[in-house]
C-alpha cells in the first residue's frame, strides 16, 4: 500500500508543479513605441516557450506600476531611474550601478524582483535640429540655459508626463538655473514631439535616448553635462509570486535582456516609427534573428 500512496503523492506534486508552471502570466507595457515592442516581444517569446500569456499594452506608467503592485500585472519592462525617483522618492544622484542596486532592494520589499538589467539606457534628453543647434552654438544643456538666460526665446515640446514628473521639467529648470515661460511650452503626445521638432514647429523637444527618429531626423541630443538625469536601464521586473510559480522565468528573461542595448533598441524603434513596420513584425523578426522563436 505504501508504494501506490507514494506514487499518488508524487503524481499530485508533479501535477501541482505543472499547473503552476502553466499558470497564465500577464505581461504589461507602457504606451510608447519602445514599450509596445518589448511587450509584444516578451509575449511572443514566452508563448514560444509554452507559457500562457495575457498581454496588456499601452498603459500609463503610474497605472502600470500600481497594477503590478496589486497583482494585476505579473511582469513588464521598467526603467531604473523611473522606479528610483517616481516610485521610491529617492532624489540623490547615484551611479547606474547604485541606481539598480537601490531599486532592486527597495522594490523587493514590495514583492517585486528586478532581473538582470539590459545595456539599453533610455534616458530622457532634450534635442534640437542639428543645423539649428550648430548655428546657435548649443551642445549641452548648460549651453541651452545660457542661451535662454541671454534673452533668446526658444520654444519647447514636452509630453504631459515629463512636465509633471519629479525627475521632469521643473527640477530640470532648477538644476540648470533657467526659466521658460508657459507660452513657449507645448505639451503633446510623445509621438508628436519628433515631427514638431523636425518641421520647425518648436526649437527644442523632449526625446528618449534610444528613439530611432533621433538619427533619422538629424537631431542633436544635448549633453546632460550636470548629470541631472539618472540612469534609466531597461530591465524586466517580475512579481515574486510569479517567479516562485515559474522558477525558470528569471533565466529565460535574463537571456532576452542580455540582447538589448541602445543601438539595438534605436534600430527596432526606427523600424516602427520611421520605416512603418508593425510592432508585432519587428518583435517577431528580432526573436527569430536571435534564435528565440
């Protein structure tokens, strides 16, 4: 009788393990091109590994983070600087390595696990048209501040989130000691900033460092010479309970993370925003090219 009982218990344990491993994983993402590519890429990759995936793309940063803390989202790609400042209220200047270590420690207390960071650092930046920046002699944010403080009026395009963020517009003005009147600021969707800057509707635009439209539209990214912006290393973040149920997930996602860097993300973003390929096709071809699908 003992042998059948042990066989039954072993079978139940195996069934439980399989059930946990096959549990649905909800993959979230934010509402701009890079994040939509990553959401699709992650969903396709994990589905190819046999996971059942629900995809929830196009969410705002704060809503997405809250959904993960509440257990509605299992995993998404976050930026270290965003968690550091916006979710954990840390404002001291830290190195990229210190930033990652701090958010990993602080978010662990909330049941969130930061996996291995990629080499993609999608930091905020201000950009100008190359010819315009050259004519005005502006290479750095300090140059920009000096130009404005000398009396030149320049117009800016910002997205609404950056305008209100704690690592955003107002702290940036304070760090570089210059002022811009509200009439010289246009708030718009992130995707509209690039054509507005390209077409001369504004003089300076808020961009993401890994956006493929920067080289395509011949923009000059102004150097953050005072080191205002923290590192924004792109990293998969997973709920601890999800990892416990799917122990191989960390290694699998780390393998994907190791393939991403600034150049790669800029190329993928450009294929969507400049060459007009679909998000799904770009994500799928990347996985196939790297033998992950």
